[in-house]
């Protein structure tokens, strides 16, 4: 009888332990965002759709909020609700747009302090998640290049309204992420030629433009990459064709990339004779989450 009681006692303890372990694992699971179930492209595309002609919404804010309101079940996400959420981040004041801080939106959604903490925790987890997550890792070549250019790209935005994402994407495309001969020897990230108006140093060299076209010409040479960035901003702002096509009036990277293409910065075409410069820039921006930098610049975090 005593043995049976002892056995039942151990079974009872075992059940309690199993229940506690299940509860702990359930708690941990629900406090970690289910990264594999997030439709990253849907979040990016929806953010872009709502942002066009306005200001850039941060797609990761939407994903983190959805993780809380749908309790990590991303199968419940639908386009209509996602657009409504994205629109909550934009205020239209008589045609002038302003971005709301995430705290403003969380308050509007009546999130309590516990849920707010979850949102911020999920945002940390989403930091290195994107269309091409390996590009977002701090040690990656892309991220090092982006981090190096970001401070001056922000300055150009404040001075000329050239979006940081577009500046960095152009630098990446024109210089093959800083690895071209022109970038290495002359700190020229944008392939800007040394025409008659240029009074600074110049180099004559053969270089690959857009990875496949070989050209041989005089190019501007700079002391460092910051000087290259500054001259790029000055070059665009002083050239009337960029104003004509609305480059500096564009608040969204897709529109600004298209305006730069229309302005004739590049005439690169694909095999079908279609202009693809804007498409290449947009591709780089999306794959490297550069639009997140635009969001932070436009909301005034920098």
C-alpha cells in the first residue's frame, strides 16, 4: 500500500513537471515571433503601396504589431487589414504628410504595456529579417557598405531631399558595392564624369558600368567617399533635368528612382530594349531594407 502511494505521488510530481515544462515552452514560443511564417514581400509591397506619394511606412512595424494582435498566427493576416494598419502611420494635414511614431499607433490601437513590450521585442527579432536576410547581417559586405554611407546619405536627404535609400542604392549599383576600380582608386562611387565644369582632380580609366558595359573616359576623383557623396548631391541639385522630372519632390524611393531614370542618369536597357535603371535601384533597396533608413529619416530619428 505504501509503495502504491509512493508511486502515485511520483506520478503526480511527474505530471506537474510536464505541465510546467509545457507551459514554459508555450510561453517561450509565444514570445518569439514566428519568422518563417511572415510573408515579407506582402509587408514590403503593402507598405510601399500605402507610402507612394506620401512618406515611407516601416514594414517591420506592421509585422511586429500583427505578431501581437494575431498572436503569432500570420495566416490571419489579410491585405485589407494590413493596409488599414499601414495608413494609421500617416497623417494628412491639408496635403502635407507626417509619419506617426510607433508609440502613437500603439496607443491608437489601445495596446497595453505588456503588448507594447512584445512589439518592441519582436522588432529586435525582425532586425535581421528581410527579403534577403543574409544582406542584413552586421558582418556582411553589403551591411558594412551601407553603414559607411548612411550618415552622409542622411545629410544629403536633409539638404537636397534625395532619399538615403536611393543614394545608397545608386552608389552600390554604380560602384559594384564599392569594389569597382573607379571607387577603389578615385573614391568615385557614382561614375560621375569629369566634364568641362569640373575643376577638381580626375582620372582616366576603363571601368565597368552596370556590370557589363565597358567605358573609357575621364572621371572625377575625390579625397574620400564622403566627398563623392557630397558631390553627387550637388551634381543632381545643380542639374536642371533632375528638377524637371521631379526628383526632389519625390518622397518615396520607387517614385524617386523612376524620376532619376527619366532624367537620364543612365540609359541602361535590357535585351528587350526596356529601360531598367529604376528597376535595378528598387531591387537593391528592397533586398537590403534601405527603405527602413528612409522611414527613420522622414520621421526624424536621425
